[in-house]
C-alpha cells in the first residue's frame, strides 16, 4: 500500500526566475527537498503562470511541478511524479492532484497534493 509522501523544501530555492509578458508572468522555481519518512533527497522543478492584464486578475496562478527522485543508476531517467493545480497568490499555499508519474509512483496518479507555504512542506497523497 502506498504511503503519503511529505517533502520538506530547503529554502531559499536554488532557482527562482520570473519572466513577464503581456498576459502576466511565468515563474520558474527549482528547489531541493527531503522526503520526511525516508530521508530521500529529491529535486522539485515548478512552473507557475499568473494571468493579469490591466484590471483583470485572478486570486491564484496555474501550477505544474515535477518531483525528481534519485535515478537508479548514473545517466538513467529519474523516477518522478508531476503535480498540477493552483498556487494561491496571497498565502502561497498550493493544492491539486498528481497528473502523471513514472511506473514506480504510478499509484499516486489521481491522488491529491497540498503545499503549506508557512511550513515549507509539500504533501502528496496516493490515489484513494
């Protein structure tokens, strides 16, 4: 049975870039993290889209992030899972679900996730 994964992000992120365009901005973030129960070091790569033009703005941005686990051997594709959802622009909290994963983590596809910005903890639940 799959267990809930809890990742403690190591802040500040190793990458945090914002690119503005006519529709708002893209934010690219890269961070290191540690899965709390196993101690496994992972990397997280995220992309957020904030749409705001003139008087039109939204309370949340679109979010896609991929968690990269250590590869089984040098040069191999790392096991991974991808989450998609929203990033609240006031609290910086995030919610959504797991949209894809490598075979090792396929049992998380369809499961929910949440990110508590105050704690710096990303929690990923297996599908019910």
